[in-house]
C-alpha cells in the first residue's frame, strides 16, 4: 500500500496481471488513480494501464469510460489507441492504452517557452488533422491544452516528431442524444480555463468542434509568444477575458511575426464560433497556405534526449486528473516567470517569453460598480424612511 497524491492509500499492483496484461512499473499517479507500464503476456506489447481508485465518484468513473469509448471509436496516427477497458476484481475502473515515449508539449514549453513558426504551425496542423477525424465522428475534445498534446520522437515524421492528442475524458459525444457521456454538477465548468472558448465558458453543453479550434488557437499563440492570450491567474478573470476581452494581436507583442500569423490567430480566437474556421480541415489548409506563401521551410524538431522515456508528469497526461470544476490556479508551464529560457539549436536567440499587456480586470470593475449602486439604493431607502417617520 502507498499514499496517493490525495493522502489516502492505494494498493501497489506491480507484478499483478490485469486481464492479459502484466503490470511492470508505475509511471505516474495522482489523486484519483495510477498509471502503470504493462506488457501483454502473450504478445509482449508494451501498454499504459490507467487505473482509478475504487472510491472515486460515479461521475468520474463515467468520464473515465467516456474517454475509453471516445478514443476506441477513433483511428488516426495522431490519436492515442485504446485496446481495452473495464473493472478489475476489486471494482476499480481501468483503461489499457497505447504506450508513448516522449514528452508533452507542456513539458517542452517549460524548457523552451517559444517555438519557431515552422515547428509551432506543424504541431498545430498535426493536431488539427487528428481532431478533424474526431469531429467527423461527433466527438469534441473540450480540454485541449499543452499537457494533452504529446510529442513522440519519429525520424520519419516531417519535423522529426509525431503529435498525439491525449485525454478525451471530458469529450462531448455529439452523436449521443442522451447526455449520459458527461454528467457534471449544475453550473460546473468543464475544461481548463486558460484555453476554454467563450461558448464553453458559458455552457459546456452547447459546444461543437469550433470550440476546439479556439483552444488550439490559444495553444498556437502560446507556442509562438511564450505566453497565453490571457495572462491571468484567477479562473474568474480568465473566464471573463475569454468572454469579453480581445486578445492582443501577435505582431503587437513581437513585430517580427508575419501578418499572416495575425490573420490566422485573430480568426481562430474570434469570440463568435461562426467567425472562426468552419472545421479543423479548413484550419489545416490555412496553415499549409501560410507556410507555403510565407516561404517557411520545414524544420526538424529535436526533443530532449532525456525525454525519450515516458513522462513522469501524470498530471499532464493522465485523463483521470483533468479538471471538472474551476481551477483557481490553472496556469500553463510557460506562464511560470521563474522558468529560465533555454535556447537550443531549434530556437532563435532572443526569443524569450513576451509579457502580454495586462487588461483592466473587468470583474473587479463590475463588482465595484454593483457595490456603489447598492450603497446608493440603501442610502435613499433609509432617507425616505426617515422622511416619512412621524415627528
């Protein structure tokens, strides 16, 4: 038995067999579950097995299996394969998934806060191509973020790396007429506030594929500039910014960026879904045109040799840990001002993170206004009462 991140005890299952898979070692854990490296007892294939604690809420178990059903129904090199799921003999839910060696985009941005245009656009295009397949099957991701994009070294890939989209744990199954795939407390936010679309900030039930386009726009913005479009630490301010603030134009933060980048990101980050790209396919085509017309040559992406092993950060890759409720401290790694900027042969010198201009917090202004109005009403009500009292 060992303590989990939440402080309660979980059983050490190393050496045990789950179905046809022998659990070899733990590669990550969190408050709701553990991720094991496992091997098929007959085929010898390495897999990742994600196991939930058996005392987690039913809602989380349903979300866990939502990921399994969603991922198992999709087939694309840019999406993680799911081989099996169910309950073990102790009643714990588990998923057997493709084992990946590499690092998350979040980990890469922690080392290199800004990526060159060819690399950033190549990653974005690869993710868009994979999500087009999901959207065609009626599945919207709803929690795109750097931690859910995995980078796998691949010498045969155009940029030397393949992207894998992780964590469909809170995906919206549009093809289901009954909203049983995701059940949340009334009014709860679903997703990661730093990357959530305006419509998802209002209601997680009303989103479609264009919500993922907005989130991917936030990620591309961060890859290019080292900072997310809205640089707030409080979830309320982040939601308010997505709803009411215009993001800065990339060229206002870095004048060396071509105008085509401005055009692309302004469209991806438009408040109204109908003013964004109509589909991930259209977005992918726009990225191809941008790279071709701007004469941007392909570029090799060199992951850190130390990261050619499985990621140890379960929080960035484990779907059991995705936030359902608002996270007051949701912040991407590149927002950490204490992270030193590491320049390697793929990053041009002088590309340190750019501090986005801070907007006036609209929520604070609104609360102050409401407070003033309330005091005024109370004052006049009391005065009228005094005037009408008998002398």
